[in-house]
C-alpha cells in the first residue's frame, strides 16, 4: 500500500515549497473527519479548482464515502472517465478532436499522446491503473439530468412529498422547508413571491402545511385542484374569498396547469424519484457518486431544482443518527447565486441550514466557485476548511481574506492576514493554500494527478453515450424489482419526495377498482336504491359522497360509467418498546359495494394508498351511474362500516422490520436491508473491536500468572546455581581441612578428624545433588516460557481471524419482526362513498378512467 493510502485520510497532493517553487516529497493528507465542518474552494479559471474537486471526490469514493455532486458546467461528469488499462483506445472516444487538429495530430495519435501523458502523470504522483480499478470498484457512478433524457432522468415534479416526522414535529424546520419549496415553485413560474406579503406564496404555503402536517404527499395535479378549491375557508383571520378571490386563484391554477401540461416539462415528471438515500447508496449498500448535471437548464429551473434538492438533503440529514465521522459529501460546483451576500434566493435558507447543522449528522458540504465576491461570507463563517487558489483581482483577494478572517475568528484561531495575502499573490496553477481550523497554520500544497481523465465539460451526446447502458438496464429490469413494497409489509418513512409512491398508489387504485368492478354489477332490484337506472342516486346530506378524478381522453364507442365503492382511511399505530418502534401508518382501502352489502365489506378490500387519495366533489357531467345498494344510502351504515374497518385492520395490518439481535438494533420502518446493514457497519466494527479486546482480556490473568511463574522459576534457578557454587566451595574447604587434619594431626583416628571427614563427605553428596536441582529449575523456566509463547500465539491467531474477517455488518444475522397494532391504536378517519369512473364498451367490458 502506498504511503498516502491511509485509512481516514484523503490524498490531495504534495506539500509545496513556495521559496523553491516546487513540490516537496511529503503527501498532503486531509482527515475525512475535518470535512464534516465543511469546505469552500475558491479559485479563478485555470487555477486547478476542478482538478482539486475531482481528486477530493475520488478520494472520498476510495474511502467508501458516497457523494452527491451538483454540476452546473458539466465538468464533473469526467469522474466517469476512468480507464484502468490506460490504453489509447480507451481515451480515443473522449478526446477533443479540435485540440488534436490544432496540434496537427490525428485522433489516434492524439489519443496515444493523452494515454502516455496520463500514465506518466499518474506514475509521478505514485499512482497507477490499479488505483483507478480500485476507484471503479469502490463506488458506483452515474450522471442524472433532471428535466432531460440525456442522462438518467430524475422525477421532481411528480410529487411534493411530506417531510419525515423529524421535520414535521419541528415547527421552525417545517416552516423553512415550506418557505423554500414554495419559493422554488414560484421562481419556476416566474412569480416573485414574498413569504410575508405575496398572496400566492401564503396560499401555497398554507396548502402544503395543511397536507404535510397530516403526513400527506401532494403532487402538482392535486396542488392545482386545491388552489381552485382549497380545503379551508379562512387564511389567518380573513375569509378565503376576501384574501384571494376565486378568479385570482383560477389564474394561478391555470399558470401552474400550463406548467404541468407543457411538453417541455415532461422530463421533470419521469425517472427515478428524488430520493437522497437512493442517490447515495445502491440497493446492495455500495456508495455512489451521483452527479446531478444541470448545465442544460435555464437559471430559473436550476434554482428550482437546487432548492428542492437541498430541502431533501436537509430532511435526509435529520433522519440520520448523529456521528462525528464523515457519512457523505455534498459537492456544489460554481455555486455563486445560490448564497449571495444580500439577496435571499430560495436556495439560500436550506444551504445555510446544512452549513450550520449537517456536521452533526456526518454530512460534509463542499462549495466551489470562481466568483468570491458573490458569496455571503457571514453565512459561511463557520466553514472549517478553505482551499484558496489563484485569484483574478485584488477585489477577489480582499473578499476571500474577509471570509477567511471571519472563519478563523469563529473558530477561535489566529489569522495572519499579511502573510496569507502575500502567499495568495504568489500562487500558481494547481497550487492551493489550505486553511484548516483544526490545524495550527495554513498548508501550501500542489494537487495530485487525477485518476479520472479531465477532458472538460461533457456534451449531452457524450452523457447519453455514458448512461446508455445504464438506461437500457433500467428499462429491461422486471417491474417487480422497481415496485414499491406492499403497504402491509413495510411502512414508508416519508423521508423523501416519494414520487414513485404516487404512481404506485394510482396503479393500486386501478387494480383494486378492477376487482371492485367485477363485484359491483347491478344486484336484484330489492337490494338497490330506487333511483332510475343510469342516474345518480340522491343521498341524504349526512352521507358523504366523493368521486375519483377522471383521467385520460374519451375513447371512441365507450361511455362513462361511475361504479360505487367504499373508501376507508385510517391511522394505524405500530408500537414496540423492545424494537424501539413508534410509527403511525396512513392507509386507504377501497372496498366493492355489492348489491348485498352487509357489515363486512372489507374482506375484498384493496390497499390503494398510504395516504388520503385525491377526491373530487363533482362528477363529469357526461357520466352515468351504476345502481347503489340501499344500505349505502343510510348514514348509519357508514358508522357500522367504520367499526368493521377497524376490526379488519386489526386482523390484517402488520409492520415488518428487520432486527439484529447481535447488536440489539432494529431497522426503521421502510428502511431497506442494504441501508440497515450500512447503518449497522459502525456498531458492528465496534463490536468486533470489543471482541478482540475480550480475547485479550480473557487470557490476561493466565498470561500474568505464567509471567509470574517464569519470574519465580527464574529466581529459583538463580538460587540453585548460587547454592551449588557455595556448596562446592564449602565442600572443598571441608575436604581440605579433613585431609590436613589427617596428615598433620597427632592421631589419625581421632574423633575430630573422623568428624571432619564425615562432614566433608556429606557436603560432597549435597554438592553432587545441587546440579540436578538447578537443572530441574531451568527446565521449569523453559516449560513455562513455551507455555507463554503458545498462549500468545493462540491469542494472536484469534485476533488475526477477527481482523481478517470481511465486512462485519454483512455477516450479521437478521430476522424479520412482525409488529401488529393494538385495537386501541387504530383510528378510522372516515368511511365514504366513492364513485369510480370507467369507460364502458358496447359489449360490457370496462377499463378504468382514472389512476
């Protein structure tokens, strides 16, 4: 592994010696955790700003960190131009033919020159094709083009989804989201709307708040209808007609309807839903680099999209658990105009909210621009890192120094303005001054060679080529793979715009009504009301009656027929203290109204939506009506059906989640297995570290005992050796004394001489035994030492096996948990009569005219 490939560090380049005007050998490594305090990159055209941004995003991907990339110029699509083989054939489709002609080279020769220079450039910075291959394997990369079919389309206008409970329960956060969303809509319509004075802004805000506080999503079509007929009579203390007369509301509705019907906006309603979690991770949990290319959009549409996107990111962050580690990156290139110093465009509020709050949830925001005079530096004063490249004018330098000084003051750091100003004046291309509030002083570095081929902005044709295989694969994917999970199995958390749910709900309504139709054939006359055939039954005022909206164009030879059904809506509370679940589900059921309708019509009911469906109060004038069962004309019947709906939901509704008993964790409602495992990664790694420590702790006492035994045995060995030496000396002295006494004593057989001889003999015996005792002590030391080495090897093997295992989160066992509601936790909102429109052929066959 290269010296710069370190866990938790991004390799941005090499430190730079300004005096020698040359890079040094030491790599410039940037701690990923520092990015949670966000970064701003400022530099003029040609400063190397794009290269630095791409290098940073490449490093994040290599570290397993996903990124959401807003690309107003088309430069950042180059992240997909990665060629591990570094062959000319790989570069050839992407080289600039004009530049090749300018240099007098053929396309093939120019591609070969590019491939050669790229290989040499990578080698000079310690990189090669293997690192490019690692980048490709580390993260999925895709280019999205909202409002266009060039890249992967994103559905933005299909729905304005209710924010998650974390935002709905926070009054200030909900107001911010509503204000930004409505401002974005009005900007798209070309209407300047003041949140406090504009009646258009206030009306739309009230409509969104009314729906969102109930957890209901709104699509553009339902918003148009509610503008014409709002579900309230007063705004503030003023009646609706005085505040905003019907004619003015009709004009606004027609303007918005023109947007909805415009062929140019069809692309805004197609494609994947704008779901942040889906943009950051693949279904199997791999990180993604999602490039949101908006170069093709006019300014008003860019502002609208960026505002909606930032609101979704704010909602996503608030749904994440807190962390000090970097979880994801939001990179915005050329963001001037989105957070100006004086004006308040709709994008400014959510962007500043992210700059203030996203760090607590592990989201790092990186903003890059070549227009430093157009930035609100007070709003960016809490930015932790500033990357400063070459600047064009003295005014630019002054504005950057002002912002940098404010950031240093906010962080409590020291700011040497004169020194930094002098450094900025001497910067060259690809050389940046990095001021990180977590470091003692600024660092000067030169950016590394990028792994991606920087060919410049991609054209729409090139984006089509790059995304062609991906779009073909999506088109070939079976419908079952993209279908939403059944409402009875998974409850949606409501954390994204959830545009796909609207289409899925409409499809379920159509499918349910098809089954209703087969059961709603006219019954015996005695069971039906006495209305003439084909006419609408007159109902008492206390019987609620609504109509599903009519869709599509009339078909030749087909008449319009309304068929009766019951629509029941309810809130179901799923609660489990063990699984830490406290979730409310909005559910809508459509039940056939047969001629023999009794107290249990819900046995054949179908779940049609996870929120209140759009209903109308009036039918199409050309419609005819199927007979209505007599029971449906009585108000009391709806009370009975409400009670039976509660019983049916108690029997059938279930919330399925995933539980990991090993970590005592459970998934959130609607959270996919891949997202759950991704969330389990950190506690799983922490548990593995604890297991490693437990292995060491389990053997600690035995290791200590063996080491103590070795020490004691060593002391015993030394004692035996010393005793042996002393005994040898004493024996020699005794033997010498005995010999001398015998030679020079008066009496050879005297008692003294005999005693000394006996003592010397006993000493000699002990002397002969001492080496055996010392040998046994040494053997014991060696035995204990071998036991200690064997135990340490065993511990090392256990810890190595734990460290060498794969992703701990992927190996965890998960089990499905079914949570059922209590009867007291089911609240029926209402049960109403709903007429469903159908196109009826002469032969009696019918097709739905709604959904």
